[in-house]
C-alpha cells in the first residue's frame, strides 16, 4: 500500500534539487523505494483491450530512442484537490488545454478552471451551477477566447473565456448532438469568420459545429464509433480514428461518399487520439495497443515510427507548434516527449497517478500536464522547453 503523504503543496525546480519529486514527496535516501513502487504499479495497472492482441507483437515494431532529460525541464507544479482535473471516462483523457503560457484550462468538480502558473493563481471561468443537472464532461477544448465541452449524453456548451465578446454570445450556450457520448473535441479553422469545432461522436459521426450559432455545419458518418478527429491548420485535410484498427485521412472538401485519401494501418486495437504536425506532413495516432505511431502523409501506408509506453494505452498525442516535438500521454504515470528530428531521442516524464491530459502552449515554450489521482494526489505541472 502507498502510505506516504506529500510534504509540499507546490513544487519548484529548486525543491527538486533538495530531494523532492514533482509531486511534493521527499525520497532522498530512499530512491530505491520509489523505483520499486513504480515497477510495482506497472505490473498492477489494469489493462483494457477492445481487440484481443499480444502486446509483444506491438513492441517488436517499436523504436527504442535514446532517453534524455533535457528536451523540456520542470519549472513548477501546483498540488491539491483544487487542481484536480476530473476524469469521467477512463478512455478519454484530452482534458487539459493551454491558450497561452499563462492560461491553462481543465475540468474541475465545480466547472472549468483557468490556471496561471506564472501568477500562481486559478479561477473558475464556467461554474457547474450554470450547467444542466447531471452534466458529466467527456470532452474539452479551448481556443480563440472560447471553451467547448461535451458530455456523456451528447450535450455540449460553448462559453467565452474573457467575458462576452459579442452580442451573439450567451454566458453559457448549450447544444445537443444526439444522445450518445461526445468523445473528443478540437478547435478548427474559422470559416467565413465563424469559429468551428470538430467533434468526435460515439454514434459514428464527426460533426463540424459552429461555436457561435451551435449549429452543425457538416456531419460525416463512419462505420464505427469516432473516438478522435483532427484537421490540418488550413482545414483541408482531416484525420479520424475510432473503434477500428485503421485510421482514415480524408479530404475535408470532398463529398461524404468519397473514399479516404489514406488509410493509417498497423494498429492492433482501437485508437483514441490523433494529431497533425503543423506543416501537415506528419500525422500521429495514440492507440489502445500501448503505441503512438507517426505516419508520413507522403507515404501513409505504414507507420514511419512506432513508440511504446510503459503502463498502458496512449490516450493523448499532440505536436508542438514548432513541429519539433510530439507529446504522448499514457493513462497513468508516464508522459513521453519524442524529438521528431530523426526520432532518435525521447524524454520520459514520470509521475504517480492518473493523467488527465498533456498539452503544449501555442508557442511550444511550455508543456502542461494534469494529474488527477485520489491516492497519490492531484496537480498541474509545467515544463519549459530547453533553449
């Protein structure tokens, strides 16, 4: 049993030099105890497979990059229940978003919170009291002054982050996309001045939602539940992954009945995350078979690189805006940073507890991670890119 208690409520880089870990636990002199405990957690953590497969088959395909610790360096963490990002579905973990190096958003028990790691402040920007009864968040995204959140019953809300920006915005605007769970949401390019959100729906539909009118601008149906979707910066190409071993790359301008532009094959299980690189040349998938895969769009018939985690599925993937790094988060304990220049170097960030999400700041300068864990404690963590 884990019987230790953190000694700090916030941790700085200076504290780590005094023997504390990133979560405020002091291990100086008993480092082997922590190492053994993390190994124990790897063997104990429950594994879930949608399609039965042998994980060793996946690992045989994976690269083994050289591990370094200087891609991003730890700066600060804020700990405690007030920084706990609530996880309502064990497979859906893209729940931390940053709109700048000073504004990090996460779903708390009492609503959407904004954390400023530099001022060391937090505030509730959308109170749960203003939402319908029983609203259980399953998807979150924030961008361009607005936040979008969906729940287990297909309901969603859109709210401004900095106060009402125009007369067309209500404080909290509600919409509904059928009665099934919203699995994922990501901001999309504006269309004719309108803010769009790409929404992955468990009913097998990818919706493009106008964030101001709450109307569905377009829907595309698939033969399986859509777990995640994303698009290139210009909005012309989209990627969709879900309850299938093949991800699809589609032309956003083509008719719904058009065949996919590419099929992303090689997965052994269902995927729950996908992301394009800023130059649209690469697309990454996070799969339940414990692997993150990177595909080159010029030849997408096989993965350019495959990386395996330590404890479970790759629940979240995201490229930095500079295109140099890919972050991949497991469901617990481990967040990986891969150097996309040759894929020969990687950095493992080890934390104790469930990972709610990992996201880069828009300028690539910061990496933020949310941990939500009743046993080991919760917190928000900031890392800075090494110059």
